[in-house]
């Protein structure tokens, strides 16, 4: 039994802990969201896409708009963490979920919402719309 414990400890030490960037994290985060979409898990996909996670060291912090969202997110959290650890080659990654009821979703439903979202990303879009006299 002592040999098994030592073997497990050695395997845990051998797990990769490569550094990664916030861009690499976002890339894998959205790949996971796409996988959920393909499987038909729309609620969890929406929770992943509600806003971008923050990276503080090796801890990922994701902010959700309410406690109900957090409860749904926590059900999928172990699979998400395992996916990110494998894809980013860092098995020390942690994931924390914050609840902030003032968070606004970046999901746009109507054409007006989509336009406003694009305008946030690129303010010169309004100039282009006016120059070509375009409607929404």
C-alpha cells in the first residue's frame, strides 16, 4: 500500500505545468463552448460566453450574473477544468466563479443589440453607417 501511495505522488509530480497566456486560455475556453453547442448544451454554452474569464496567475476567474447561473456552472466545472488543464498543459489551473448581479450579458439578440455590441468593439462603425446612410 505504501508503494501505491508513492507511485501516485510521483505521478502527480510528473504532471505538466507549462505557462500559458490569456489568449490561449480564451481560445480553449471558446473551443469548449463550441463543443457544448455541438452537444446541445445551450445553457452552459451561454454561461461560458456571457463574458470573458480573467486570468490571475494560474487561477481563472469567471463572473456570472446570478447565483442560479453559478449553480448550473458548478455542475460542469470539473469537466471544464479537466479540458483546460489538458489543452493548456498545466495541471495546476484553478477556476473560481464570482457572482456579480450587475454583469450585463454580451449576447445580442436583436439587430439593434448586435449593432450596439459591434459598435462597442469598433466605434468607427457609426461613422461608416452614417457615411453610407445605412439603416439597422
